[in-house]
């Protein structure tokens, strides 16, 4: 087969890029290793920045989000037994949207199939090659894969590596070309998805002597809750009753309980690969960077990446100008590092580290007191949370 852009991965990054390119009349083929049912049911991120909402609406996939999503104009910080509200609308004039990643993926898959554009699930043995940049001749990058037991080769102009942290695309770039920056945190999140109405209309981030906790939601009847725990935590040691009890203690709230739909432990890390491309292979989303989930930035970074990449590819196909493509990595990384800083800061502000002493804990509380008593400090948090400009 032959196409203009081969997209590896059908998560939010890959599917949104395909939709953006389709709107611009640019051909693409999307290859995904997992089944459609898995992608549409996997519960992950759920907070969309204001500009992520705008991008999805402009891409023609925002109708269900605007109908079913939950606009939030603030969050609560819980410490010293009290809730303190950070008012995004007042501080920035903007808001965020609660709308699960699996719902974004479902909308994008539906749009792709409705447009009768190539989208292949359960593809095996993917490899990418021949993507070295050549300024004065036409390259032919290749993607080889197996589908339905048959080996296939896809030729293209460009490859978009949207296949996540463990995907093949970043691993296919020679090690000498990449610089890796990474921090692994000494804790994880025990996540609970429950059929229970949220105890708050907005998210609550808790700094407690027992550890961090977060009250979030996916709908008016489904709660998403998290507890700080050890990375090697044994879920068998966390029956539902213990989880609910610990959440109520850390959040200082009386929670409505209900059937637990999902329980998992998520390790936490910060990760950046530089640059975000090698020749005609471009990385986007988790393939290029990972943030701890405290700042709610993972899916939003992926959306920002492909918005920038889509514009750069449009410039190339309209005029043959490669300037925006060559600037893609630098453009994205300027924002990526600002978001990494914010995600690290939120994580350090709210979690208990195993090296903390009494001084560190009092310092955390002093910083939280400063944030909720200073408009300038609260505005800094709000500006980062609702979303920094793309460039």
C-alpha cells in the first residue's frame, strides 16, 4: 500500500492526527495493535484543557463531549482538614472539561469509520524503516506489519509514532540520536472506578498525613478516585472496604459508595525524549513524553503535539515548505517542559515522599496556605491547569 502519512497507534494522538489530516485532504493509514473494544473501554485520563476542547470541536468530534462532558470552573485543595477552592473562571476566564479518554477515542474511531478512512486493529509485528531525512529527494519510509496472518508493507512520506511509551517507533530511532530525561517516583496511584455519585461537583486534591488522595469523576453517577500507594502494592491487600475507608480519611469527605468497576495500581514517572523526531519519523504523545498524572496533562499534551504536527504537515503538502516540520520538535518541547515542570510541582506539593521529614511536611503546608491566600499564586496554578498556549 501507499499513503502520505502512516500513523502507528490508535490512541487519542494517532486518531486525532488522522482526523486533522483528513480535514485537510491529506491521506493517512492508522495501524493499531490492540482490539477496538479494548481501546473504547480502557479508562485513563479524564480532564481536557480548554484548548483541547476547542481542538476537538474544530476537528468535528466534539458534539457528544459538549452534550455529556462536565465543565469544571475550579478544583479544591484539601489540607489541614479543610477544602479550599481554586476558581479557574475568576482567575483565568477559562474552564476544563471532564470527559474520559475512552470517550474521546470512541468519538474519533466513529468519525474515522464514518469517513471510510483506513483504520486497522490487531496489527502485529510492526516495524518502521527508511525514515532518514533527505532534503532534495523524495524519501520512501516503510512500515512493515502483519495483519490477518499476512505480511504487509506500507510506503509513505512520513511516519507518525503515536504508539505510546512502549511502542516500536521511539525504539526504532538510533540511541545516539536521542537524549532521555527521566524521573521515577517512589510511589504510585491506586485507582478506583466506582458506580457511585461523586461527593463533590469538582475535583478534590488532598494533601494528608496518610498520603495523597484525589476525588475525580467520569459522570454524575461514576466516581474516579485515587490513593497514593507503593509501586509494588498488592491489590489483594486492598479490599473495597479498606479503599473506601482510606479515601474518606484522606479526603475528609463522606463518600457515597457503590459497586467497584475497576481497581488498578499505576506507577508514576516523568519522561522526555529529545528530539521528538528522526528524519521523517515524528513522535507524539506518550511515545515522546510521560508526565505524572497529578496535573492531568497526559492526554492534553498528546492533543497539543498532533495539532502542531497536523499544521506542519499541512504546510508541507500545500507548499512543499519543510520549515514547520523541521521545527516540530523544538516547538513541542518548549511547551512539554513547561508542562513537565507543572506536573512535577503538583506531584511534589501533594504527595508524601519516603525521604520527607517534619520540615518537608510543614513546608508543603506553608506552600498550600500561600496558594490559597495569594491571588497571584492561585492564578499561576489555574493558568497551568486550564492549559498553557500551544506555542
